[in-house]
C-alpha cells in the first residue's frame, strides 16, 4: 500500500517595497544646507525603520530652483527608477519635487506607467491612488503660480534697488568689489588703459587682442587668450569711466531662468559717478564716438 505524506506549504514572506526619498533646497546658504542634511538623515531613518520597506537611498540636490531639468540627483533618481531599483518615492512637497506643472505631471505619469508611485507628505497625496493625479494637477498649478509670484516680487525689489542705486555691482575686469563698491585693481587697470589708448591710436578690436596675446597679457578669465569680443566688451563697458548702467540683461521668465540682453523690453537705469573710473570721461566719450564713426563707415572695428 502506498503511503501519502503531506508536505507543509512554505509560507512566503511578502516582498518589501524599494523606497527612496528625494529632497532639495533652493539656496546654497549655510542654514539651507544644514536643512538638507537634516532631511537626508530624517528620510534615511524613516525608510529603514519600516519593516515593509527596503531602503533604496536618499537623493538630494543643493541650490537648484526646481524649475530646471539639470538637477543631477533628480535625474539620477529617474534613471534608477527606469532600471527597477525603486518602487516608491517619498518627498516633502510638490514644490520640492518640481515647480513646473508640466514637468511634474509628465514625470509622475512616466513613473506611474512603470508602477512607481510618488508620495507627497505635506499634501498627503499618493500618485498611484485613484484621485492622486487630479489633486496633483491642482496643487502643482498652485505651486507654479507661487513660483511666479515669488519671482515677480524678487524682480520688483531688484528694480527698486536699481532706481535708488542700491544694487551691488558684479566683479568686472579692472576692479574688485569691496564693501559693495567697485575699487580699481591696479594691474588690470593698466591693461584697460592700454586697450583704450591702442584703440584711439587706430587699432581695431582684433588687432588689440592679437597685440595683448603676443605680449602674454592674461585675459579676464585668467588665461592668455584675448578675443576681439572681450576687447569690445571692455571698450563699451561704462564702468570703466566710473558709471553703472543697470538691467542690461534680465531673466526671461521664472521657469527657464534664461538670461537675455535687454533690447528695450525693460527700462535701464544709468548712474553716473558711482565709483572711481579707470579712464576719464573724455577718453570714454572719445572711444564711444570713434566706435560709432568706424561702424557708420563700415570699417572693421
């Protein structure tokens, strides 16, 4: 007679979800970087304390706006999702994930198609839930509008400062910035004066660049190569005679952060005598008149 024995079923343990976190700060200031460190520590502990979760890492970007696609850690997170390393992403809020509605929704939908959810803690939204995308659309639009509003407020403050001359100038060749003011840097100032004198003696931008290169003079970027565009920029920079023109460039929009030349779209502000000039006003005016004269005659400047 055959014997039949019962084999006990092996109880399979439920598989753990591979969970990662994403965090970001929009400023490189020290207190913000401390905040980022705290966030990384918090999420690391939070994920590892869950028995049903497998720690898949914390991805953290520093000093990025949330409106660009060049966040290295964010892009690495998406790449790891595509190769199956992550099942769920947790993040503080929609605005920390991305402030561009289109980018947010496109990213979430791409992740959803791979079965990967995103959980936004502040809004208590899981994108894999039934009403997750509807709520996300509404809140992402709000986050984008908030970003636009903040951007406009910053622009307003900067332009008001420009009108009153309170804006701190950027470092420019020939000067250092000390206590918010341009102060002549002697060695570079000597090169600037030489360039102005060479131009008034009849040399053009290209010829001056060649002469400086032949003499081994270091360029504004620290190398030994001068270009006609660099020479032209110095000869037409009003800071060389002690004045400052504000808003020669501006940020096109709050999403792309693309800086463009101001060709009359916005007002400019010209302040005279803001600092000691490297060349006199007479020399400056003579060079500008000569540039205009050569241009009208079709000469190579």
